C-alpha cells in the first residue's frame, strides 16, 4: 500500500483507521446487507449513527447542555450569510474582526445581509499579525462578534477566545476545531466545515447556545432557519448521510487517541518542531508573529522562490504531498491537522533540511 503523507489544507487527510473501517463497512454495514449510503436517514440504524456522532462530539468538546449541536449542509461559507440572517434583526449590525482571508470573506458575505462593523483588520500587516486589542472598535449594540480563530490560508491562529465586552462570540473554527480542548461556554456559536479536521466535505457542525436559537429571526424559510433545523434534529431534509457517518468514525477515533487533551499535546509538538526547523534555517521562513502562529496550517517560503517548483516536485516524489501554498500567499503550506501523524512532520523536516543542504 502506498499511502502518502498528505499536507492538504482541505479536503484534508483522514485517519487511515477510519478509511479502513469505512471500506470494511461499505458492502454490508451493521448487518443491514447494504452500505450506510443506501438506506433512509430516518431508519433506526442511521438515527443511531447520527445520535452517537452527536454524543461523541459533545463528549470530546464537553459541550454544555444549554447548547444545541447541528449537522449542516452548505459548508462554512453558507454560515457567513445565515449567521446574520438568523441572529441579527433587520438594521442591526454585526461586529467582525478581520485577521485573514476567511474572516475577510465572512465580512463581505455578512454585509450583503446586515451592516458589518469591521472591529479591526490585520490586512496592513498582510495578515501576519493581529491588531492590538486596545485598537478594536466594537459597536456595542451589534448582534454578535464574529471572528476566525484559525486563518487557514495565512496560518494565523488566535489561541484564546478574545475578550469582547460581553458581546456574543461567534467563531468560524473550520480549521482548528477538535485540535485541542476549548471552553464552549465562552461562545454563542461555534461552527466548522468538516473537510479539515472532522471528515469528508459536505457536512459541517454548529454548536449554538439554545437562547440564540430561540431568538433567531422567525421570518426565514425553514431551510435557512437554525431553529427549524434544531427542531428537526438536523433532518429537515435529507442530510449527507455518508459524511455524517464518516464524521462519527472520526469522533470515535479521536476518543481512542485519548480525546482532545491528548490531541493538543501531539498537535503542539508537531507545530513547535516544524516552526523550530523553519526558524533555525536561513533558507525557510514564516512571516507570522510567533504569538499568533497556527498549530494547524504552517505557511513557509523559500529564500529562493525560483526553487518552489523543484521543492514541490521532489517533495511529492518523496511521498510528501499537497504542500503548495495558497495562491494569495505563495510559497508552501503544510497543513498538519489531527489526522496528519507526527511521523509526517518529522519526514517533512528531514526533507526540508536535505533540500536546503543541496540547494541552499
Ligand atoms: C475551508 C474554510 C472555510 C470554507 O469552507 P467551505 O466548506 O468551503 O464553505 C471557511 N472558513 C475557514 C476558516 C476555512 O478553513
């Protein structure tokens, strides 16, 4: 078998154990004589999968009882529009902190729905730094404060929930959820697309405080209204059943790894060793203020960008794939999500040292 070390930013690597389980399950899942893709989402077999996935997610993140968990379609991008539709009254503004490409995109989409107050923007630093807290201009009457704790493209992570004067915190955790324990009670809403740290593309999760659900705008069609999805147990219409099942397998895998405290230790070690290797070299560099460096997405550039193509070709030949940086940032990006093992990071560091020795 020729599995590679896959550093894709998303859709991203999945744990091999999960893939093997899915493969074994496909022809005859749970004694049904069919795959999980081929039976009703309302069957008792599928309902059991859906409920177990939610229970495991609640256990992993220690989600308090006054929060609902939704499994959603449309990706994180859809939430950029649905959040203001549901949680802000007509004319009411929303606060947005801009720290990279994803929060900038979220601000633009929300602005098509409600007025957006840009609290602060790190764009002048090319999103290598977070504007100091003293400079943030909160609206004070906005419906919520939206931010992106981990900017997948720029490799910038806000490691602790910010202090926002009692505003309701709403976080796009697409590329950091489940990388470490978090205090859910600090947030009004946490949401994430699945394809980075949860499972295959096509599903997302939302953890939302029930009082926000109850106060969500009533005049929306059900398909756009969070409360309607919550009332229907995320089965208002046919959910992406296979993706939901796969997410459940990943949650069970995370529990077997020791849960999020254990994952946090591994993730911290992976990130620290990669940044240490980059910082120790004159050939590689990462521009992000060390206080804000992401544990999950590590962009880096080569001192001689004309070697980018050769670096990527040699890395791929060595079984280290999908290292090309986002076109807006250039250079390389190693996404080192939960499913990327420490051995992958070690192999990458060895490859980088060898490449530098030969070309630096
Ligand atoms: C990938 C990503 C998104 C977009 O997710 P889609 O499922 O493509 O809508 C949004 N926010 C962040 C932080 C991401 O990493």
